[in-house]
C-alpha cells in the first residue's frame, strides 16, 4: 500500500491555490492545508507536519516565502518554490535556502507533478545520505575513542573524518574555562587535501610572533561561549580593542566564520570544539544538527583526550607534530594530479570525496580551464564503479545532428550510413560513469532526452523500438551560469534540478593565486622532462608576472605559457616568459636558430599564431562560408588536424 504524501500549499492567490489543491488531490496527494501568509504557514506546520511544501515567494504580510524556507530547511521538510518570475535576483535569493525545486508561474500540471517527484526524490536521498553519514561518523568516533593513541592523534583523526561534513581551515579543541597561565588547546591547520600542521602553544607563539606573557594576557581577556554558536564575517563576542584568542586566530589565519560546539564531560567540565573557515557564512543549522547527533560520541572522545589511560606513554603510530601525517592516514591518490592547497580548492575536493561513494548525479561548475574533467575522473576513481568504464563526452564538440547517435547509439539502417548497430556512450559506460562536459551546450531536444534518462534510467537508440535499461552514473560539467540560462529560457529547469543534486564549484586561478607557484613548477618539471631538458628553475621576474596576472584561461592558460617557455629554453638557464601575458608575444630578443629543430619549432609557433588569429576573426567557426577553413583556403578536416597537432584549444581563442 502506497502512503499518500501530505502537501502544504503556501500561496496567497486563491484561484492558484484552489487549482493546486484539485490537481494534487486528483494525483494522489493529500493536501494538509492552504496558507496565505507566513504566520498561517507556521500555524499549519505546528498542527500537522507535511511531507512537502509548495511555497510562493511573495505572500501576504511583511514576511516572504524565503523566511518560511529557512524554517523548513532546519526541520528537514522538503519544499518547492513557486514564483511569478525567474529573474536572477530571485534565483540568487532562493538558492541560498537550498530548495528541492523551483517552478515558474504559470506552469503545466505535468511540470508540477514532475517537480514534486524530483523534490521528494532529492529530499529522500538527502535524508538517507545524512543518516548513513551519521551512523558512519558515530562508528568512526567510537573507534577513535577506543584506540590507544594520544590527544594529538585523536584530534587529527577527528579532523580527517569531519572535514567533508563540516569544512574547516583550522580545527581546535580544549577545556574551558581557559588556563591563562598556559595555552592548552590543540589544533590542526589544514595545509593540503589530507595534510595538517599541528598548532599548539609553541607553534602559535611562533606563527603570531607573540611572547608567552602577551599570550597570557590574550587568554585572560578571552570570552567563553556557554552554548553552541556560529560567528560569521569575522565577528566575535569580545570587547572592541581588547586582544583575545578568537581575534588573534581570526587575524592570523584570515578567518571569516567559525562554529563553537561545547560538550559536557562526566566531571562537569566543558570541552569545546572549534571549526574555523576562511570562507564567509560557511556554517549553518545543518552543521549544528549533525554535531548535536554526534554529541555523545564527541564527548566520549574528549574524555579520552583529556583523561586517557596514560597519556605520558608513547604509543605506536605517533604523528609528526609539525605535519599531521601518520601511519594509517587515509590518502587519496586520485587527487594527486590536482595541484594546489588553496582552501577553495580543498573545499571542492572535500565535496568530491564525500559524494564519490554514492550514485548521486554531480554537477561540476567553474570557468574553462579550471580542471573540471580531472575532478570528474577522480570522482569515478573514488567510487565503487572505478573498475567499470569511464566515458567522456564533450557536448560542445559534437554537431547537433550527430549527438543523439553519439550518446544513445543507433540500429542498423536507422539512417544513411548506418551499416551496423552501434552502441552509444551511455551503453558503453554500463556499470560506470559518463562525464557530460559542457552540458550547458545541449539543444532543447537533447535536454529532454537526458532528462528522461535521469528520471527512468533507460535510453532508446535511434531506430530502436524498445527501451534499454542502463546502469550509469552521470557527472556533468559546464562553464555556463545554468541559473541564468534557466532564467533566460535556454536550459530546462527540471533538468537543472536533476543534474544539480550535488553541485561542486571549482575556483578560478585568480581566486587561488597562492597555488600559481606550485602549479608553475609542476608544469615546468613535466615539460622539461618531456623535452629532455634539465630544469633549472623559473626566473623571479617570470614568477612575479604570473602572480600579477588574472589568468582568464585559468590552469590551461598557465600550462600553455609554461610549455612555450620550456620549448624555447636553452636547457642551461632558468625558464623565462616568452610572451606578454594576455596573448601577445614577449618583446624579447629573437631566438637564435642553430638547428633544424629550431626551424621547425619557429615554423610551428608562427603557424599556430596565424591559425589562432583567423579563428578569432570567425569567432571559432571552422566550416562554412566565411569560416576559418574557407578564409585560409584549406579543407576543414585539414584545419582540424592542424589544430590538434598544434594544441589549439577553445580557450586560446
């Protein structure tokens, strides 16, 4: 017997609300009530908890549907927004409450029912994932508590298991009230994806350049929070112009938000866990709810950290106090090709590691050249599907007339030239993962077909009469703002929500400039080895220019710059910049040509620059009248071959 889902309608237009009630009741839903204001909605929620709420954004009274949404989110009730417009401002405000769906008025009955189905599926999956995560975390915390290890090692293990659930750049823990004579808190500063630097009194004094007497004054002036609390945008509870521990940590580590979570020990003392982030507004009620569910387990670990069996005894697996690595630490070799330690990048990797185990669809967002394909492959390799196929499809590179056949295959005789049955990419990825790169480029017709697969997990090849069940996980990526595309009517809202179950945003290179040096050295070593040249380093002037540049082409552009420098390097000196950053050649002395290889290199560079200049004139169009091939008086296939050989990519245009 199927249980009827209860729906609360929060809508101030009587005709719309009545129509919604009729449609829902005829479709098997139970309508628990209709509310026209935020106050009525809250009264209804107290009387009868619904499964799903249809929530108009504009309501009677001063409060809007977005105010109600925050309460629904804290109570883990699924909700779908209703709005008379879908402009960017409305979408931006709405997405901050993480709705399970969004419908633009007027909408069809079919759209409403599909969106409710999607919303419930997303919500149920979220609840299931959250429950599984909590059970796993409780088990891991129990293992940490029972393990023969000291307080440093226990805190490090807590940091490792909590990172993907409650992101942080610094975690500290200790008894309260503070001992003003000595700083006894222990902490870890995140310095890599799975690397942590221990922060105790000695390290804190070194980093802050403080004397111990000054630290004692700071500890004496520090406020102690009695309850769980979230601070955003660098705010603290301390008095203005008075030095305190929280202010010191905020200024030293560029903290923008933090979460304080106290637990009570069996002897009545309070033990505090602190999660600090360099991102604004990082923490919310969901993080607090998770910690509340883990409160007893965290208190048990805290007891062992403070009053362990015999903390004076040195135990096996001792960590390096300067670098938080230890025997048994979980490593992620799948991320080794993703270079950098910036907190925005590490946050994206945390999300990838968290979602990899599940079959959830993932949407990777970010500008061109930020490494979306590498992250997609890492998600596949971290998943239970890692031994099955991983298939990549660049949706922008396949002509619209061929993409359906490319994705779903065709039967023999389905069209001219179809001499045999051919499996499409979805069938080729059976049991594994399909990566749909540049998914924002799909035509409306193909968007419908991708949506059908995500809903039904089945495809129909061209010329086929039957549906084929396919077990494939979808990871999609785009450099487009899909919310804007939805608002402009260019991308289907229902497909957006199907793909956007678990979004991960990769930062641009200009947002993570601290990683430029490490990336530059990585590419320099790679290309010098490839070209059989010794690597003597990078000129300081080149590094300075690279650090000051905004990198619109991101990592891919940086890689191209380093590759050119390695090619033109004489093998005896440090790499030097061979072009003005921004696309123009550097005004350096011409390279002396001594060998035939030097001639070939110079010819290739000249041809590459010429082709790029023509492609820029045609805005990247290769074929047809006034296309690049037509202007160059060569065959399109010849031009495409040259572009591949000369490594000309879309980002170069």
